């Protein structure tokens, strides 16, 4: 048999065309800048462990002990009982009633993927926010669901306009994604907005996906994070959270989903999700033993983290609102800010410019699918104050040098 070489390109599936990965637009440029030996100021990485935040020792000890105790085999598909019980306790503290199922996944990311895959037939959609966290459009592209976006309203502290949301619903719409506290805007939604969303889902028979991974990162006194599911025990809600953000263990890949709402109505859907959970066997076993100590043990690190983030947020907002051509709605939670730019060119050119000339790495708002015609960039304010101050001085110089 003659040997052959395969010369033709191996094309990726067309369904991936809607997968957005904003940072990719900048990766090549960032590599070039790094090669010149200049140090990049990274205001783009949403991983607290890259900065001065550390996984609480009691969680590390619990994982280590689980390994020493021999919990190194497959775990139950829905998760180890101890962790599930602790999540049930957390659901109760968050006033979520009518809980029908709880399961542990490889981060919120896997939970989102399994839950959307179990809901949508090809061509059906769920409403997703714009700007968005790109995981959702990536999963929807994979399951061949068209993007159906509702806008977050900058004039209203980045809360969604529920009337506009309602106008986007079609007979093929199955659910609504609500990210609260929000990435990339840092908004924490009011009770009134959340109630209006619940009411809409109730009237139109939709499932709500409430991504609450930043629930404990609240930076303003007097602002309360309300779990959406607590407002509507009669509406099907899947609440996502996990150990990645307030519990400072993103590399462990532990997330969970709490399914609440009407038992009979949810039954076939939950059975579908469980089928997929069984098909992928289980998620990381030893790390699941850190869930109980995380949720029920000392919470000092959360207070400490929020203190640092508050100072970094204040520095960020003060800079943005005192710099010509920049303005910013103050984020009430998370570690993200989404300032607006008032410049003639587009925001990708701006972020490429500040990367090349000032070595500051931020992500352009158009990469998050914000409202067409607007210009933004996303800041991750996890770095030290000195790093942030240096980056902001560089961006202010860039704006002064390039725009009259
Ligand atoms: C809104 C949102 N949801 C989910 C995730 C992913 O979480 P996990 O690490 O649990 O997969 C992130 C990570 O940045 C996020 O910002």
C-alpha cells in the first residue's frame, strides 16, 4: 500500500463560528509585546490566585485529608453526599425553597453546559445578556441554539430592561440567563428587577438560569445580593455557584447547581440533566470534600477579600470618572468594571493601542457583545493598587496623546 499524506485542512465544525473569545483577538499582540521584554500589566485575568488572594487553608486541608482517607475513586454522579448536604444548607440560608435537585459539576462551566444541553433542541434559544460572559454563547453555539440577546442598560446601573427582555421572547425561547452579580459590568440587581424577571418567566413558562458565582463579592454597604430563586419558588430556576470565586479555588473545578421550582413540571428536565451527569461519570472527587468546610467553616477570607476589592474598585472608578473620554458606572460587586469610552475609533483599536504603547492588557467591550455603536473595555481590578495605578496612568497618557 502506498503511503499517503493528508494534505487537506481539517476544518472545525461550522457550529463553532459563533464562539467568541475576546482575549484571542489580543493574544498574538500580547505575545509580541512580551517578547520585547516589557512587562505587561494584566488587567484581564479573572483569577484571584494570580494576585494576592489565597485558597483558605482549611479547604486545602479538607482536600488533602480526603485524598489521604482514600477518596480517590469515582464519586457519585451527582456529587458526594457531604457536599450536597452543605449546598442544601446554603440554599436554605439563601432562602431558596422547593429544591428538587442539587448536583456538583466541574465548575459552573460544566453545570451550564449540561443544563443548557438538556433543555434546548436545535434551533431553540435562551435569552442571554449583552454584554455577556462568553461561556454562554460558546455552549449555545455547540448545541446549535441561536443567540438571542437582551441588553443590559448602562443608564440604569447596567440592570436589564425587563420589557425589552420580554419583547425578545419567541415561541422557540426556553429560558433566560441572569448573571447576578454580573460579569463584565459588576452590577448587583435590585429586588424589583429580579421580581420582574421571575414574573416574566412565570407568564411565559421559561426556565431561569441564575449564575450567582459572585454572590458573596458585594462591595457596597447596604447592597444585598438576593438569590433570584428565593423570590419565585413556583418558577423553575437553576442557581449556579461554586468554589471558584469567593472560595478562591478556581483550579479545583468545583461548581454546583441548585434546581428549584415546581416538582412535577421540572421532573422530565431534571431526569435529562441527571442522564448527562451519569454519562460523564462524576466531577473531581477529593475536592468535593472542601465544599462543606468552605460553606460552613470560617468566612474571614471573604471579608478580607471584599475589603481589598473595595479599595481597588474605588481607585478604578475614581480614575475612570476623572479621566477625559472615560466614564464608569461603579460596580457594586465582583472584581470587574466596564468603563465607557468616548472616542472616535473602535474599542478594539483602543485596547490594542494601550497594550502596544503602555503595556496595559484590558479587553475590548465589543468582545463581550455590548450594544452596537457603544464603546467599552473591561477591567479586572484584582491586581495590587500600585499595578492598577500604573496601568491607569498609562491609559490616561494614551488617551491624551491620541485624542484631542
Ligand atoms: C459569570 C461567570 N460564570 C461562570 C464562570 C466560570 O466559573 P467556574 O470556574 O465555576 O467554571 C465565570 C468565570 O469567570 C463567570 O464570570
